[in-house]
């Protein structure tokens, strides 16, 4: 469709009539003169009251096309706000301010360490840093429809070594020819946050006139504990179903996760002079052997993984994350510590994996005469494998994806983890889907393909309408 200038604002015209003109607008924005800038939100909001019908697909497409560049800029702005664990305050403030600009009521859920420690489902670490909140915004429906939660996370993992990034990790650099935006959190999960904010804008200001409520959660600590979603569900509104917009391309959705567990091992050796090291037990060397022994035992389980999990070459994973040992002067080290992260698919459980690892270590200790010298610390992040039963939600997603020309979505398991477990524990069917194509999450040069933002917004708009029902 050819580009043309947007019409001059006429404050008396109805949104319905101005939406008709959205269809002719180009989504291209001239950075120099702003000639094709999308309409200001205040104008859309001011005209909302005159709408008398539910928005058509054409209305939605016109609205998304007109706002697309604005949402790209918002994503860039959010990437430029670092939001690693304990340092998310500025990001929370920015998202809250945006919600307020939409006229949406906000609930803040403080991450108080003293309260989280008392909750059995909460995971460590617990931060005492002030001013940290997960957010929830609820748009009430007119009644008689199903309610839906959309969950995204505001936190990001650390950027790592900045020198290894092609563009600075918090630059939000846009490669225009490639249609790609770079930066920590670009795809995980600030694109998800922007998609949810855009959906709220569509619901409120197009409007969609839904029967069921839509609740958007913007949580902290998805990357580290999952406690944000826990707080939002414990004290905030629940719903008939939930989508987590985080971590998949548009042809893929996740309905189950492997179990995840983090743990430590401490191995005591026997000191000896380095000149006669054979009379002692070098804890550093012995722990290095033990690490590989346990690793082999865990990886051997992959040979018998169940049919569903054969799409992954090795869903049983164990990764040595830390190892340390220091010998005193001219003395072999007599103490060594290691930390591990392990994933495992069902039917294995936390209990059976712990048993397997401790038995493997016991055999090793018996072979090397180390009984009583190895201690396990099961004190880290630990979640069981989780499966969300949600055939009706899957059917709606497939139906809407087909309608949007995205074809069939591959819905299946993931070796990672997410906050899905809290929805499942609350009895809420849940799928993880979107925000679309990106790459290098948790690594340098994380990126997101901007063209997918409007696609995922359009698809979720259809899903919301289909799931919640429309009033007219
Ligand atoms: Zn994520």
C-alpha cells in the first residue's frame, strides 16, 4: 500500500473514521522529519468514547501498522535501561509510567526478602534491595467471557564481557537493512514487554470491547527465581488461562519444561606436602575426577530418554558452573567446592535425580576411599518437570496462527524453565509463545527481528478476542 501523510488531526472525528485512514498510513518513519509519525496516543484516547462497534480485523491491522514504529522505538528505549537482578528499579518505573500513560490501573507487588523467605514456593536468592516491584495491569471485560493473563518479564541476565559485543549491550542498536535490534534483553524479554504494552494499547484504545478480563503481568526475577510471577498470582488477579510471551519463535510454543536444579558439592581432602603429595588427598584433583564421574552418569540417561524428548539430543544436562580450591603454601589443597546446574525431563523428579547423583558420588567415594569426605548442598534453584494441560488454549493458538497465515505451530517441550510452573500450580492452563524470531539470549550480540513484533501483536490480538470473546 502506498505511503501517504497522515490526515490532520480533527478532534471531532470519531476513532472509527480515523481508523479508516490508518490503513493508508505507512509504517515507515522518517527519522529526520517525522513526516510519517504515528498518531499521538492522546488523540486515540480522546476519541475512544465515540466508538460504537467492536474493532474489525482491518481496524486492528491499521492500528498496528500506524503504531509499529512507535513500538520499535519503545523497545529500543527499554533495551537502553539495564535491568539485571537487584537493579531493575528504572525499568519498573518506565513500564509503570507507560501503563499510566495508557490510562491502565497498576498493582505493584514488592519483592520483600523477609516475606519471600516464608513462602515455600519462593526460590533463593532473596534480595533486600529496595524499590523492586513486579507489576500487574487488569483490563476488566464486560462479562460473560474467559479471562486471560499475559506474562512477560522486565529483568535481564547480565551482559557479560561488554568488549565481546559488536554493539554495546545496552545501546539498542538497530541495523535498519537487516531489520534487527541488538542488545541485552532484545529478545529475552523486552520484545515481550513491548508486545504486552502494545496489546494493552489495542485493547483500551482501539478498543476491542472484550467480555473477559485481560491481566498483563510485568514481572521481575524470571531469569533467576520466578518469584515475580509467584507474587502476582498469590496476591493479584488470576485467570482462566495464561500466555507467557517469552522465548519462542512464531512457529513454536512450549507446553512443558524439564526439571532444573542447582546444587553444590564440597570435597575434603587430606593435606600433605607437595613433595610427598601421594600421601595426602588432593581435594582439587579428586573433585575434578568426581565432577566428570557424575557428569558421565547424568549424560548416560540421555540414551533412554522418552519418545517425546527424543527431539532433543541431550535433555539430561549437567553443567559445572563453578569450581574452586586453593592449596596453602607448598601443601596440596585439602578442600574443594563445585556448583552445578542440571536439567532433566520426566519421568525423573528432583528426588530421583538427587538420588542418582548421590549414589554415583557414593560409588566414586568407595572406589577412592573418600567415604564421609563428600557433602552435597541442595540449596539452589530447584523445580520439578512441569506440564501444562491446556488443549483448549492450544486450539485457540493454532486456529489464530492459521488465520494469521503463520501456519501450524509446533507445540511441545523445552529443556529450559520458565514461570509456567506457578500458573500450573495455581491451576491455570498456560502456554509459552512469542515474541518471535531473535537470537543469542544470555550471550553476546543478543538480537530481535523487528518484523516479528507486529506479527506477534496481531496474532495475540486475535487470540485475546477469540479466548475472551467480544461484546458485539
Ligand atoms: Zn526470558
